[in-house]
C-alpha cells in the first residue's frame, strides 16, 4: 500500500469521518444528490473523477494534477475558487447548528480582532456561560506533500498540524481578549474532523438534552456540507478541463 493510499484511508476514518454515510437523510435538504454521492464515493475510494484529466503542474504545489482530483481539493487555482465555496458551506452548516443550540452568533466579526487584522469566521457566545468562542473554519487535504511523511502513519495528523498553525496565528490576539476561546475548526477533506473541532461541539452542547445525539447529528450535517463542497470542486474542475480540452467519454 502506497503512502498516498495509507494517508487517504486514515483520513477517511476517525471522528465524524463516515457519519454522513450511515445517517438517513430524513430531513429536507440533508441528503446528497446522485451526482454528489457518485463523486464523493470516487474520492473516498481514490478512483478517477469523470471528465477530470491529469493536466499541467499545479500552480500552488508544483505537482501534476491527477485524474482523482487530489490537487484540486485544496487551494488550487484550477478549481476556479470553488474551495472558498466549500469553506462557506461548512461555515454556514456550523452556524446553523450553533444557532439551533441557542448560541448568539456573529459571522466574520470584522471588529473582533481588527487591531491584528484577523477575521474569525464565527464569533459565538454561549447562552448560559456567556463564554465567547472565536472560530476559524478550515478544510485541509491529508495528501499534500508536506504531510505525507506522517499522515499515512498517524491518524488525524493533518488536522492536528493545521490546528497548531491556526493557534499560533491567533495566539496573541486571543491573549488580548481573555474571555475568548479560540477554536480552529478543521476538517480533513476525506471527512475526518479535527480534535479541537470535535471537542468544541461537545462543550457547547452540554446545556442541551441528549448532547451526544446533538453532536452526532452535527457531525453528519457538517460532513455532508464538506462532501457537497468537494463535489462542487470536482464539478468545476471538469468544466475547466472541458473548456481547454475535448472530453472523451
């Protein structure tokens, strides 16, 4: 088994990794379309994405694009900016969950750490404790070259590294706001949720009845948003390829 395959398998497992597969889409808007499910399963299994070709080298990581869409799942200019839409889908799903749990929210609180030019995705206040959570959402890919020396052997390694980077970025700003708790809300693009993201969901639901069920449903909702975003990136990648090359079925 290659390092890339090992890293993908590890990233597919663990906290929240497969919740969307076992969660029945009983509520309106919770399911994936047939096309989204097809693309998601192909990405999980490392299969080529329909119509996506191995093209020139990625402008970000200087590695060739591959038919499985690996490079396009991160901040690649060839994805036509769809990674930002995926980020917004996850942020919107998280914000909806927090509102349902009666937290007061501000999205992209521009004045919260304005003096340090930082922009948390969500600032949320707990309804009972009054505690503030400054949340920064990030989707990251375990197959990036910079992580492949450990991601195949350590489950959750990629999310952990991103959490540490985000913490270092916000450390001084949060230190100036002692009432804040900074949460790097990281999700690996194959479904695994970062440790701090998972812990934050458990903490903010302690005031609810049956918090474990609430957290489980939130994981499933967030994973569906992630996979909808992944499918959007793959679809946009195909459109880029179709514009440059004749696609042969």
